[in-house]
């Protein structure tokens, strides 16, 4: 059975435990409507991806 040759220092142990933080998702600007959208995804506002209409967006009717 493998046994460590030396004791793991507190600094090494704590730096290994410190990598739990989340990162923000990559966002960019839509070239058509200039709203913020996720990278490599269809724009939720206008429905375009790479200058092509992919999804038809229905507009809400106000009463």
C-alpha cells in the first residue's frame, strides 16, 4: 500500500482546499441587438445566432 513519505504541510493542504470558487459564465454582446448574451448561444432578445435568425421571438401584447 502506498504511504506518503513526508507530512503534507498546512499551506499545501489549504491551497488545495481553496479551489472551490465559482467563475462567472462567459458573456458577450449580441451583434444584432447589442444586448448581453451567453457566448455560443442564441440571443434571447432577438433570436439570432451568427447573423442568422434561428428562433422566432413572439412579442408580448400588453392589455
